[in-house]
C-alpha cells in the first residue's frame, strides 16, 4: 500500500516544506528557524486534528502502514542486543512470518513471539506479508512450551491480515494448528501479555492472542475478517470495504467497550509509523506494570483467571433468543 494517505495530504505537503527550509537553513545562507518552527507547530496541530477524527477505514489504513513498527523493530528497541532468535517447529520448516526467541526487557527475561511483516516488497515476500503457515503457529506453540518449562513470561506482538489461506497451508493442517494454539494457550502456566500493534486479522491473529492481558494501539484494528473480505461476503463487492469497516466495530475503542481487550495504548502524534521509539516505550510501560502482578500469582490462579477472562467475552439475552425461536 502507499506510504502516504489522502487524508494526510496537507500534512505531507507541510513536512516537505519543512525539509526544504531546513536544507536552505543548514547551508548557512539564511536563518529560517522561526519560519520552520511556525510550520512545525502547524503540522502538529493538523496531526492532532486529523488523527483525532479518523474514520474506521482510515484507521485500518494506518494499521496497515508499511512503516508500522514490526516485531523485529520492537525487539531491537526493547531488547537491544539481548535477544536470541529461535527457529523452526521441528516438524516441517521455519516460517519467517513468525519471529520468536528469548530476550531481556528491562529486568524481565521473556519469550517473545510475533507476526512479522516487511517494510518493502522484497521483505514482504520473504515474510509472506505477515501471514503464517501452520508451521509458524506450531513454532509459536513450541516457544510457549519452552517458556513454560523455564518459567519465562511470554510477550506477543500481533500484526497480520490472517493466517495464510493457500492449499499447502490447508494440507498441512492450518485449522488444526490454530485450534491447537487456542487450546494450549488457555492452559499455559506462565504470564502472557499480547499487544495488537497493527492489523489483528481473523484466527491468524487470535492463534497467538490468548493472553492474560491484551492491549491494542489506538490506531490498530482487531477483527474476525478484513474489511475487504467482509464486504465481499456481505455485498459481493470488496470495494465497499469502507462501509464494512464502519459496521465491523474493529477499532480499539470498540474492542475495549466489548471487553475483548484490556487497555488502549496511545500512539505518538501522527501514528506509531512515525516514531517507533515512542511506541516501544508504551509497550515497556505495560510490561513493567503488569508482569510483576502476574508473576506474583500462582500458576493455577493464572490459568483460572485467563479462562474466566475469555469466557466472559460476549453477551446474549435468553429472552431475546426465546422470542426469535
């Protein structure tokens, strides 16, 4: 997808103007610092206004931005050199759409698992656009079992359009891999923190999304299907994605209200794709806040609380069901 959005056009034009003035000013010919500062303030005001009034489809576009911080980006910022990547499911192959390994975040030794998209076409092809095969989910499950064995809390980053729907993936048991992860994660006896950093799509996202705490960045999305897929099913017209996005209630505020997530993480001005460091800092705040609480719980209480958390999601009325029976 394009890096710039139509709703950002005025912001992009002003940012380009700032770069031009900075180039002139740095040449030493003239001091344009006051002019530059004035435009910077105007850009900040525009970003606040634009990003404070995004429609669901626009939020979906931001969530898919090619410069959105990926799992590897966040690992570098959170762990530095203290990360060892672990590969393969020991059954078929290593899936590059899932990154996993052991690292240290502050005072915490953790197992990190996450979807991995690319920042350009070549990397996206290598990472299969962040769409894992069954071996990717089996690798994730192997890492969860390893974390459980060594008492390591698990940090998960979710950013995928969904599990890969190809014939090979289906032949190798895509649905079984996802279902097995859901069942196994519900009983993992170490803390699990999940962060929806970009696009949380379908069972491909939920397959590593059963956590004790689930967070979303404010301009990320989380849904059972993509907006285009929903439009294709409901109206046989994927071009109605904008209407579908509005109807699906896939924004972080919708998911918080429904009890699907536990909290919304604020993003840097203009979105996390503009400032990876600030995004990583927000994640670390939640890790430092919640891990000590969860680590202090017994394994039995941890599993019981996680079970109750997901059982409590969703509501229905028996009276309404009887009336429509």
